[in-house]
C-alpha cells in the first residue's frame, strides 16, 4: 500500500484491520508514533495543533533532516579530535626542550651543559634541565649523585628532593639518596638550603643530613673518589654501603646480620666484586657468599 496514504488514514484514526497491519510493518512506524505522542503530552503549549497530514509531514521531514545532519557532523568531530592530538604530539616532540639524562646500575656518564659546565653522573642517577632557557637560568633537577664542575657565570642551581644547592663557579658533589643528602665543596663557595637549614660551604666543607640528622664535617680529598671507580665513606651506616654496592655492581645484596646501622669508614672498588666485598666485610668482622652472578649474602662470621 502507498506509505503516505497509510499515514494519512492513521492520523485520522481510520485504518482498517488490514491497513493497521500494513502500517505496523512500516520501517519508521515507531518513529511516527513518537512524534504524535510527544505532541499530545507536551503540556506547555495549548495552542499546538497537528491538524492535517501536511503539517505532520513537515514535522516528519524536519526530524529526519536533523538526524542526517548529526550523522555527518560526528565524523568531523572525530577528525578535529585527531588534529588536536596530532598537534599536541608535534609540540611535545619538536618543541620540548627539556633534556633528560639517566644512568643505569654500574654506569657513569659525563654530560656537558650548554655553558660548558660538566656533570659526572654516578650509577642510578637522573638529571633534567632546559637547554632552551639555560642562558637565562642555569638550573637543573637531580635524583642520585653527581659531581659538578661549573663554569663561571650566572647563579647555578641544583634542585633535589631534599634541598637546593646554589653556586656561581665551583666544583662540588651532591648526593641525594633515600634518607641521605650530602654536599661536598671542593672549590669556591656553595650555598645549601634544606628545609630550615641554610649553610655556605667553602672548599673542604661537607654538609650532610642522614636519617634526619644534620652534621657538618670536613673532607681532605680534592674530588669525589667514585669518579675514579672507588666508593669511599666516612662513618656511614653499613646499610648504605650495601645499597651503594648494589648500584655499582647491579646486584642484590641480602644482609643476614644483627645491626645494619653500624657505622662504616672505608671504601670499595668498582671493577671486581669479590675485592669489593672483602674490603667492606673484613673491617666489620663479617663474611659473604656469592650465590649467583647477581645475588650476594652478607652475614656474620661463623665462630
């Protein structure tokens, strides 16, 4: 049967049983019914009146047109979204001037900064700086340990989780590990700010916060020994010695002793694990077992 003929008779409520069956089979019968239902239940407009088939048809095609418009607009939204994402990635890759440097376990690396200052990074250390703004602001962030030779110029800032180190032109070492913050000055003057503590260090001065305890001492060396593949310590808890051994040899150390906080003074080499273990266990009257290529057990000596 003709579709418009059925709709016109349906509006007049004049469908025969056969015609009702044909109307219900129309692909948009539910849609047509929803228009009438909406008109009948719309309370705010008492003058709304759907008088004839032509009025209904206008409403019908108005609805159909808006649906089609939305369908072609959605792909444009997707395209626009892809463009925004693409531009974001472009700016990240081509305009991000922050330099990230990271060392692995048992690795050391020397970095030259834009002003020809140099930084030697110890094992498992991270550093970040902005090369684009370096001439205006010499500043970097550090996690781990590094030895700096700073060229003369503007103020040079090293920001760590535990404090800020500020210099102009000098040589110094910064160590920031878990519960351990240390600054040693080898040349010039270094300003250190950590929480409420502020100090100016001169050559030979050492600033240390270990497990929340602040101390000031002296150092007689002219450069950190770790840059020459030797780790050295002055009255440092044995647990930190073992942690540094893990970083330098990329191993796991299991401590099977009574007191990991006993203080240790001495050092170990970075080029032979067995020699390193002997040099840190003998002074503590302890022993060790190398279980595998990356597992060592340090334990009390058997009597």
